[in-house]
């Protein structure tokens, strides 16, 4: 089952995909209550899964600009695995990545976030430097924390970095 989580709340009962989106805009109180209820339902659905669950996070920087992040939540290890989008603006990446970490910590209550960075990215050295500065550490593809959803042969195509969330 794939869950989709956005930063403005919506729920389509005609499909099995739930989504939740937010904007940092003012809404009437009744709308905020509805949004919070729908968000809680989506998160509860994700947390109730016993197997790793793909989640697409669409995080809005402005009402017109968003970034999309492909993730997998592993409830067994309590880890969110994140594949870096291939391209996005600097502003969108900075703000949405902070939102992604907040979502992992506050909503999913993860113990760690693991980044999956393709080794063939031209900006890989800068990404590694930036994420190291924020507190991410290199993670061996052979580590038990390495993404279980990536085939063993494909793991050589990625560089993994882990961020442990403090309690």
C-alpha cells in the first residue's frame, strides 16, 4: 500500500491513496480542525502497517511551489528512507527537507532517517558535505539499517547517510 502525504490536507475516499498537504497560510478554525483530523487519519494508516510502506511526500514551500520526496517508512526498524529528488530549486529543497525531517520526527516518531543518494549525481560531493554538516553520517550498504527495499545489486549504485533522531 502506498501512502501519499502532502502539506495540505485532502482525502479521496474513492481510492486507497490518502494524502495530506499543508500550507503555512491562515485558514478558518473549522478548516484547520478538519485538516488536522484528516492528517491524523493518514498518519495512523501509515503507522498501522506492519511492512515497509512507500510514502510520497509533497511539501509546499508556497501555494504554487512544491517538492516531491519518495520515501519508505519501515515500521520494524522505525526508520524513514528518503530518495533524494533528482532536481529541485535550492529554496524548495532547504525548506521542504526541514519539513521532511520534522514529519519523520514529530508525526512518524522515527528513530532515524536514511538518505539514499545516487552515486552518479554530479552534485553528490556537495550533498554529502551539506548533509554531513546537518548531522548525517555515512552508512554502509551492508549495515542492518541500510534500505531493505533496495535490491542488493542496486545498493552499489547508492551512497547512504543516516541521521539519528534524538529523544
